[in-house]
């Protein structure tokens, strides 16, 4: 079958102040093709796509659509040319309904009078075609992060684009919903759409990509055909060195001392949850969307109110509902939504990292020299890609923003870390860095809980896995007994299991 070239980008370069974001980059896309655009955080993927979607202008280079040169000066111009975008960071109005978000700016009716009946009907038809069971009249603020991701996708498809850019579209989805979305993406490809697919999930790339283009440090490294796509080859191209995807963690003996204990915790979402976290242990929490994983972390940390239950840290009962109290007791939380719930985007890296330690300052006087030293120390330890800790956090890539959140708590010398989706949107190399960091922290006495939608991640780093279903603990298993099949069975409510045996020393991996 003869190729139909939809898009050709050549010689694309872009500077941001003194940072060279893109240097003579090229990209080609055919109709009826899924092109995986790959690279580590900061490689230039997002900048290239912002240029294609009209939100950033290139300093040099050319763009052709079906052989015709075009100048894309705004997002509106990109949409008129048939270019749709699904951003990793959601672009939704929380106070409006699902239907209003999908058809924002294109609402049926005349003047200020909306045809609400038609609006909701069209939204319902679109959602039904995608297999999304969400009421189009529901307010966005009442949806979960993963549901909002689905609405973002529906909004892009409602504009019938011929080129669709998808930036980490499955990052907020549980594994149970990924298959359906990938099938939908393949159906769009088969209907003739050209899709640029950005993801750090190598399994997805291997499954759906027709070709792969790799960027590194703002440069075009190369492209691979479907037959040439090999995960370890791609990773080597991304990081500039030969590496392996598999992560191996040497399990250490876990102390019997209890670091954190939760007893019969209940609120609007979680039901009678009890468990204990031991010193030096990493517990993984699995579950489907809406199972209550994030709500459990927020309740423990005192953000969400509880109706009953008790919380103990180092054997001492502590007040529930006091995040500041838990911070003083050496506990930190990296929440699921880093932009909305964790970061101060207009503040610099230094201030974002040091803010959890301000309570230690006598008389409320800031120690700016010490803050700067800490920021530099943890920016280096976590390999945060930045020209300096003076840089505003909003200018960092998603993966580097996540590292800033983790650095904040490490700078506070924690005893307990609660991490909700800590590697979402982070590239393979950075994921391995995070895994090694968590392993090192546990060896040094830190107790950790990791919530993750990626079962392979939990199998790689956890000592024990708890599985949640409909707000309750459906089961618990030692890592030596855990499999993806057992985890999924519990997550879907197919039987319950009691506590497993205590962990034993050994070596395991996620291979």
C-alpha cells in the first residue's frame, strides 16, 4: 500500500532564553499510522508538539501538511488544519459539565442561548461510541483524574482531526481501562487518521506503534520501523547508552517494628481499612479506578476527612486530619496530581523543595542559604534537569516536576513516605532512578507506601502488595506470591485473600 504523507517537519529548532530545546529536528507522519514519539523527559518531545499545535513558534524550520507548507500561528489555526491534541496535563474547566467541556466554543444554539438538549445528546453519543460510562451532565470537578483523562480524549475526537497528538494518554488510567483505549486508537488509525503517540510505557509502544521516532537532548536520533522496534534498542537510543528495562531489587530483611498502623479507617470512600507498615518496608497498593487508593493516602495524611478509625505512628496514636502534625512526625505525601495538589508552579525549584521544612525555622525566619544548599543537593541527587534551582517549576518537564515533589520530602528527612503514582509520566531511565532511590531509602530505614496503576511497577519494588476493591482491602500478598493475575482478580472483586506470610530475603524482578 502506497504511503500517504500527512505531515513533514524539517529543520525545527527552538531556543528558550539560553536553553536549546530543539536543534534541527525532523518528523514525518503518514495517514493510517501510529508514530511513537519517544525520548526522556526534557528530550524536546513536548516542545516539538507545541510547535505543531500552534502554541509555540519555531525559531527555524518548516512544516508541510500533505506537501503544502503551512505556518501554524495559534492553536485555533492548528485545529482548523485538522490537528488535534490530547495533553498530558488536562485542559478542562472543572466548574463546567462534561458536555460543556467536550464542545467548549462549539456549543449548539444561537448567541448566548445553548441548545442543552442537543449538546447533551451529542456528548452522550460520543461517549457511548468510546465506551465511556460517564453522565454528560456531570460536573468535571466530581470526576476522578482518570475519568477526566477520558473526557480530554473525547474532546479531541469531537473535532474530527486528521492528525491527533496524544501525550501520555494512558498515564492516568488503570490497566483495566488501557486495553479499551488502545483498541480505540488502533481503530482511528485503521480509519486513516495519523496519530503521534507519546508514551513512556514501552509495552504500549511495542503493541500499537507502526514506527518510532526518538529524540534526545533536543536532537533527532533516528526512526525505527515496526519490525525494528525493540524495547532495549529504543531505551539505548533515548539515553545514549546501552541499558536494560528490567529492574532488580535486592530485598533486605524488614524490621518487626511498626512504623505506621491504620485501624478500621472509614470515610465517604474507604471502608474499614486496616494494615500496618513496618520499618524499612515498601508496601504497594493496587486497585482499579475508583477503588479508593488515592483517597486512602489522602485520609492517612489528613487531607480528606474520616468518619472513624485510628492512626498510629511509631506505636503512638496521632491525630487524624492534621497534615502539619504528620509532617512534624516525619511523614510526607506525594499526591496523584502533582500540578493541582503538590507544586507551586510559579515558584522556583528552591522554594518548592524547601517549603516542607519551614516549620523548623526558629521565629519563622527563613534560612535562604540552607534552603539553596538543600535544593542543590537534592536536585543533583535526583538528577533534575534544570539550568538552576532558580528556575520556575512550571518550566520543567512533567518528570522533573515529579522529582521536585519527591525531593521536597527527602529534604525533610522522612521516616515514612506515601507516594501516589510516583512515576506517572516519567521516562524509563528516570523510572529506574526512582526505583533505585526508593530501594536505597528503605535500606536506610524509611518506610514507604506506593500507589501505582502499573502492576509491573509494584511487582518490581514492593515487599508486600495490598489490593483495594470498592473502597475496601480485598487482599494482601507477599511479593513472592504475587502475580498480575492474582492482583487483577482481587482488584475486580473475584474473591478475597487474607494476610500473607512475612517477606523473606531473596531477589526478584519485574521481568
